[in-house]
């Protein structure tokens, strides 16, 4: 082993000497570099190989390479890169290959190597390594996608990318990931081919104009920009199948035979929407979507959003009937929408705006109207909570953009919220948003009605009950608030996370508005279920201390500390209240810590550490040894080890003398 290490060390000498001649490092730094490399070489030459040794060695060399680049920039010296930078890069390359050969099951190691090769531009190494990686990890579709993207985007080889995807699909014939990537790649390639054809057409046209010839163009584009082609010997245009996106269409058809699911078709449709020459392909996907999944909420959500994006299912000039109504089997009541397009335009379109601005706003109004009409028709057929939620999500997204038609968008959102509410399909998050909108608009009566309906429709929502209780208390309607409070406790049960905020709201209101009723309310609270009482007892002690004094708090503590359920927070709060007094009584503070240790000192090391810290800082340090012995005897073995470790740290910190300032 030593012979190999010495050989590797000698091979590194030329670059070290070169760095010394260039004054890039000091001699001490070079000795440190040589020493570290020798240590790493010994580690990787051991009989039992360790992956972390390779990774640390690689990281060290990469950091050294970054440091060399920084010093080159500082010195302005870019020579001798082949003798230094490239040598280090090749060494890292070899280390990666050795590590990958020994630890082939670690995917992160392969990916780290690919990232390194991209940084140092070892592109040929990546292509070879991708083949090896997929031989080992052929069961991972995401790696097939990675290889195809590398070949298509970095190596600019569409054929190799197609081969990777085809091989991946043979291994994973139902992989949505690979089909979507193949579909996207073919569309990207078609867009690239179309650009090349257009540039060739322009160049040929310029050449013919200069030569004064009257020959026909070798390629032409139709008025709608959807066809590109090359001319044959007779001068007729022959469409370029790749530029037309025919390969992407074939992949789509193959995917439909292998993969099922409405989400997948919508994913492919979203990919196709990224390209402006896929109108026919999009139409085909939409027809398949409507024929295969006519009862899916996602289908109609997609159709409504396409209306909003300006991609209608049929001719938008035919406003007498919604194009999708025959498929739904229902009709849309156009008068149900809050405003018709003409009314909204008269409100939101500025008369002083330009013709283009007016046309744009009118077009937006038309698209909003068609989108809402699709949703309104769909919810009559699919009156489900999911369909209404998709409807509301779209309206919420639209209303966030207030640059155009803000009033009309808000009215559409309110109309959708009211419709979902009337249908009994409104979820909690939409109720909260609706209530926030109504409160901002100052519609008190509507807020009251919505809150009442919301808590009746979703009685398990703690947040809705809290909003309703706060609303009533803010208007000093104590009797109504008490009825709501009792109903909420009955509906929410004994869950502390749901019930405790309600108690806190009531207690806070009583302390502010009706201090005389606070004592009675606390007595009711202390009779609540055990899970709630545990959290309310410390609050009760704090209120007694602040309103009546520490003596009443002590009397209540002496009574409550022995009543089940036992609470550690009760002892902690009382100790804090005792410590806050102007003349703290150490006996009372110590009593709280003793109670905490007696009740929770078997499986909680923190209570003992709190006791120790109290004696160290404010009590009598002589008691610490006794506390330590008691803790070690009473704690369970695992907790005892934790206590001993923390105690040692605290003791060490206390033993360190403070530094004297000169």
C-alpha cells in the first residue's frame, strides 16, 4: 500500500512545483497540500474501502481547484492551466470513476460526477457514464429522463436522446414521466426545425431577390403559421412531418394506449400549450379528454380554463349557445352571472383609453364570461365539492390580478362563493376568504349570516367557531356569544387544540370588559376536560397573581398542584411568578422545583436541570450535590445519561473563570 501512495505522491510533484514557481502558494501551504493528499491516498488505499474517504478527497481537490482559480484572478496569471488546473481535474475524474466502480448502487455519486463533468466541461465523459449508469440503474425512470435531457440539451443529439427514451419506455412501458418527456422533447425539436426552415426560406428569398430570379421558394408557411414544408421537383410544397409535430402526435397516441388517467392527459395538454403550432394537436387531446373522462371534474376545469386563456372549444363568435352545453346536457342561465359583458365594460373600460386597450378589456370580459358559463353549466351536472373548489380556485387566481376589470372579477368571485354556499359545497378555506372579503367591505349583516351558516355546515371547524365568537364579542353581544361558545364546545369535543383558543378568547374578553365575571369563568374552565384544564391552570395562576397578589396565587397553587391531571407547566409558571416578585422567597421557588421533580423527575431530566440552574444562580450551591444524587437515582437510565451529560456541561461553564480585561 505504501508503494502505491508514494507513487501517487510523486506523480503530484510536477504540479506542486509549478504552483511554487508561479508563487501561487507559500511553501507552508504547499507542504500542507502535500500532507493532506498523502493522508487521503492512504485512506483510499486501505483494504476496506469507505465511500466517505473518496468523497472527502474529491471535495478537497475541488476546493483546491476553486482556490487556484481565485488566486489566478487575483494575480492576473492564466498560464500553465494544462499543468495545474487540468491535472487536478483529471485526478478528480479518476477519483470519481474509482468511487463509482466500487459503490455503484449510490445514485447520488453518479449524479455528482455528472455535475462535476458539466462544471469542467468533460462532456464526452458524461455520455459514456450515462450508458454505464443506466446499465446499473435501469429501474429508475427519472435517470432515463436525465440521460435524454443531457443528450438533447447539452450534447445536441436528438437521436441519442430518442434512443434513451425508447429504451426507457421498453423498461417502463407505463411511465408517465418518460412519455411526458418524450412528448415535450419532440415538440421542442419540432419548434427548432420550424425555426431552421423559416431561416432557410428567408435566406433563399434574399438570394433570389439579389439574383433577380423568379424561382419558387423551397419552403413556405400558410397564413395561420401552422404548416412548414420544402418544395419538391415540381414546385409543390411537401410538409415537413417533424416540423409539423407528427412525432409528438405519435408519442401521444402511444401513451394513450399504455397510460390511463385524466391527470396525465391534462399534463400533455399543458405541454402542448407551450408551443404556438400545436392547435390541431391540442384539439385532438381535448377531444380525447372529453370522450374518455366526461364525468371528471378535472376535465371540465381544464375546459373552463381554456376558455379563460382564449382557447375556446368552438367558434367564440357563436354566443347564442355555449359550445360545451351539448356535451354537458344542460343549459346555462346567462342572467345568473352578476354582470353581462356589456355592463362590465361600461363600468371598467375607461372612455379615455386607446382603442387597443378597450379591445383588450372587451376580450378579457368575453373570456371571463365564457369561463364562468362553463363552470356554471358544469356544477349543475357535477354538483360536487371538488368541482366547486376548482371553480373557486380559478376565480381566486383571476381576482388576484387587479390591473384589469377588478370590480367585475370580484363580483364573479362573490357569485361563485354564494353559489357554492347555496349548494352546501363550500370548504372551510373558502369560507374564511369570503368572510375576510365581507369584513373588508363592512357588510356586518352578511358576515353574521355567513358565519352562522358556515359553523352549521362545517361544525368541526375550530377556526370558523373562533371567528364567529370574536365577531359577536367585538360587538359586545355577550348572550349570543355565550350560546355560540357552548355550541362550539359541544361540537368540538375535548380536543385541546380546538377548544383551548375558544376559552382564551372568552377569558381575554372577560378580563378586558367584565373583570367581575372572570373568576366565575375560570372556575368553569377548571371544570373542563382534563386536556383543556392542563393548559388553563397556569393562566389562572398568572391572573390571580396579577389581580389579587402572590398569596392568593400560592393558595391556589397548593390546591391545584396535587389535583389530577398533573401539569409540569403549572410548576414552571408558579416558579416564574415567585421569581418575578420584588423580594423573591427562595423557599417558595424551591418548593415549586421540588414538586416538579417529585411528580415528573422519573422520566424528565429537564426538571432536574432547571432545579440545578436555580440553585447555581439564585439559590444555595451547596444543595447541588444532593440534587445530583437524587436525580441519578430516580431517573431512568437513558434520562440519567442525558442529565449527567448536561450537568457536566453546565458545571464546566461555571468553572471557567471570567476573562480579565486589561
